[in-house]
C-alpha cells in the first residue's frame, strides 16, 4: 500500500505535491470508483479537499462552478458529443483559446479532442464531477448527446440549403424518421431521465416557441432544459411515442390513449400515454408507473396512528362500502391497494375492476375495464358477484348504475372498496344522492369515508430536526408546551 494511505492527515493539512506513485494509486481508484471513493480511502474530509490536493499535484486549478456564469453562445459550434464523452464543459472562449472544466483530471485525451475539433488552444481546469454534470444538464438538457448525432446526420443531407420556417413531415417520412436509431435513443433518453428522477408524469407540450418538457416530481411540475435543436425533430419524437404505445401515427385530429411497457435499467416500468391535439401541435402526457418503486403498506401511506387504526377496523368489516375521496393524483389508488395488501389472505377472494390497472397485485384477481366492448364498471360488478368474492374493489363510482350495483353488493354480504371524486368526506353523501342513490341505502351500506391529499415530505436522508418558534407558525397552530 502506498504512503498516501499511511499519512492521510498530512494531506488534509498540507497542500504538498503527491509523488508519482501516489498519483498512480489515486488514478486507479478514481477511474474505478470515483472521487468520493478516493476521498474516503485516503482520509480527506471532503471531495473538494481531495480534488484540490490532486489539482495542486498536477499543476491544475479548481473552479467553483456555482460562481461561474456561462454564456450559451460558447456552445455554438462546440461538439456536444465531446462534452458527454469526456465529462467536460466550455466556460470561456476567445478568438485563439478556449477554457474548459473537466471532471476527470486524468483524462489527457479531453484537451486534445477539443483542440482538434475547435482549432483553439485549450486551457483546462478541474471541477467537482457532480457540478460538471449539473452544468451539462442545465445548459444542454435531456437528449443533447443524441441530438448532436442527429444534427450531424441532417447537416450531411442539407446540400447547403437553409430551410425557412417550420419543417413539415409527411406521415411516411415521420414514421421512417421515428424508426431511426438516433430518434429511438433520444426518446429512450427522455424516458430514462424521467424514471431516474422519480417523475410520476412526463409532460411534452407543443408551444409556439417549440417543444417544452416537464417532469412532475413529488407532486410539482419541473421544467427540463432541452436543446433548441429538439424542435426540429418534434414530429419524429411524437411518431416514435405513438409507435411505442401502438397508436395511429397518422391520426392527429382526435385524442388517443395507449400504454408502453419498458424495462429501464432492470426495472419494469409501465407508462400510460395520452395524446391530445392542441393549437400548436399535439400534447403528450405520460404517467410513469414504476412497479419496483411502489411498496403497498398502510404504514407507509402517511396516516396518523389513530387514523390508521380506525381505517384498519373499517377495511376488516365483513360487508359494507368504504370510500376514499380526493382530487386526481392524491394517492387514492395507493391507499386502496395498500388496504387490499393488508387484508389479502388465502381465506378470502378479492376481485378488482379498474380503468386502467395501474399495478399488478399478486394473489388478487384484476379486471381491466373496456368501454369499447361494453365492459364498464357496472357490467363488471354484476358479473363479479357471481364469482363468490369476499372483497370487491371498484376503481371509481362515476354513475348511478355503478353506485347502485355497489350498494346491492354490500347488502348481499360483500365488502366494497371504491373511490369518489369529492373534495371532502362529507361531500360524498351529497354526491351519491345526486347520482340517484336513496338516502336510506346510503346510510345502511356506507361504513366509512376517508378524504386525503398528497402532501410533500422531506427527504429521509438529508432532513434535519427543527423546532419552529411561535413567530414562524399561524396563531391557531397547535404547539407542544
């Protein structure tokens, strides 16, 4: 083992140069495990201290990218493929030279590649790898590396002709372009980025200025930076999504719904696709259903202990109706799935009818509603009762027929779970009565109603305990003495 491992304290206190043998050890660890592994292995307090020590030994400077302002014009003519391949980014440029930051101090080919591509003298500085990655994503956006290849292909076929105005594709052209490997990879980049960021929805909106991509993360929509060249391939991207969802790529006049099943980095992901025509083109919303990310348990839903205890008593009743209410996206399905997981056993039979089936549950019989053939919630419910179920889950009570069948099922000794679109629990009574259900039937079958909202929570890994003062909270907020 090299001497750097024997005296880590000295490197934290003194910025001496590392020997060639020590640098070889650092390079080996850096290439296999990254900067953090080097820091922990050699006893540096932070990754920044480790990088500063390495930079001092190599005669390089360390740049704090949080204090750097990058002009986007620097990227004009700069090959994007080099940015992604070497983990670099240009931060300053003159007529004779260009300054880049690198995340890997031992990548000697990065400067040579930039010099060969730009014809400029290259000055190199070091920065923390995560800061370089953030800078790349902020200025280039998702799919930039793939778009660089697409633009290079397009440039070869322009014959020096500049096209004025928006490009329009014939349907056959869009279909052919959607099958190109670069377009396929570009769409895969967008989907993979969303899954890795734990996005629940992907919004792709056609606007007058071009395509806009947003991810809904933790219940809040967040804009995703995209390269301006993305607008040129908008038709191909939409056609590719339609092909993946098995939709009609030639149809742009009416809404279409489909489904995509993917395996992303070994994880099975279902994506519900909805496409609707809008003023400036088609808008796409994709609901991401990550099977591996969902763990259905009432303890993880977020109820208070006493609420959870009372809800457990309700779902274990032999018959009746239990409703969960709230706006779209508030977690009603998750609560009901968690309830089914709680009461599921070999001694009872559970059948669900859903539109659509969001997650496949082991040991539970699930039915997909199909309105095209007349398989509605009400029709499913009538047939389900002939299959001797103990518990029935109806995805949503939308009309009188479904509500009436749910009431009849509970009167004949079945436990019925369902959802209702009301703002609060009390409004469920008026909603059912408005559908036409008799009040005496509501009172005799409805056992419980729970209204819920989706509340943002703090990260479990980085949250810190904090006791607010009286000035920080409303006057009627209950504070412990």
